[in-house]
């Protein structure tokens, strides 16, 4: 019973902090701490810059838009491309 409770708590945490199934992170809903701990080459400072950019410009509509955030380059984006999703707030253009 305790094990089931822990599993349910972990699943709840994952889905409320921007994680989706299969280890994906929703860049449009994740907080800075989640971004920093989930993406390779993104520390808390860059993660805060990502959240600030999102707050100022609205939801990300493409992964390439992440390159507009100071300190995030093409190599960092390419390393994390398979881990990022843009579900919440994304629009199709």
C-alpha cells in the first residue's frame, strides 16, 4: 500500500510540473526548476530566462523559438529536442 501511494505521488508530481509520459517536458507549462533538472545543458539561470521569455512573449509555438532565449544555442536545443514538447498554449500556424 505504501508503495502504491509513493507511485501515485510521483505520477501526480510529474504531471503537475510539466512532465508528460515518456520523460517529455512541456516547455509551455513547466516551471524553472523542472526545466533545469530535465534538460541537458540548462541550469537554473537559463531555465529562469526561458520562463521569463515565455511570460513576456507568450507560449512557445516552435522549438526554434527557444533559440531567442539568451544563453540557449543550437547545440543545446539539438541535445534536448526529443525531450521537449509544446502542448500547453501552443497554437498551430
